[in-house]
């Protein structure tokens, strides 16, 4: 028995495939979805989505938040952005990480731009982790 998983962004359907397991970063912590999971809708945080397919190690996606819905054996993941390891420009992510790290050092947590730079730093860190991860 498998889960029918769809990952959708506002611009594209990233994937539609059968998986044995989905692990996602909900706002309350990581959740694991297996076949016959009860119905669920949850908000997703920035993080990694791990998809294990039958017969292989699966894949990892970098997401920047959204929603996950489970209904019977169908999982729909609606996210702002999602990238596979192959789609990530590692050099650009390293540059973003370096630039945001420098910017954070020059800002205090009360500055208006601090939250935006912190989010940029976390996205760059996530993208590098996914690009270098092994499923």
C-alpha cells in the first residue's frame, strides 16, 4: 500500500508519485505520514520534506512553508516554494548564507530588517543542507 503524494507550489506541480512514507516539518514539529494515516491538515514550517518511495531511498525537498493535507492515502503538500537537491544552485546558496550572516551581525534583533535577514539565512542554510543530503 502506498501514499499518493502531490507537491504543489503556486507556479508548478513539483511531483506526483507514490511513496511509502512522508516526513514533513509541521509548525508543531516533524510529522510522519504512513499509508492509512488518519485525515489531517497541518501548517508546514520551513524545512525538509523526506519522501521515501517503494524500492529506493527516496528524495528530499527544501520547502519554505505551506500546508499538508492527508485524506485516506492521498497527501497534498501546498507550499510557497519547493526545490529538489538537483535544482538548488549551491554557489548561490553559499553566497546568500555568507551575505545574510554578515548582515545579521550588523543588525540587532530589534531592527526591522532582522527578521527578513534571519529568514534569508535559514533558507540558505536549508538549501545547502538539502543539496548536500543523502536521502
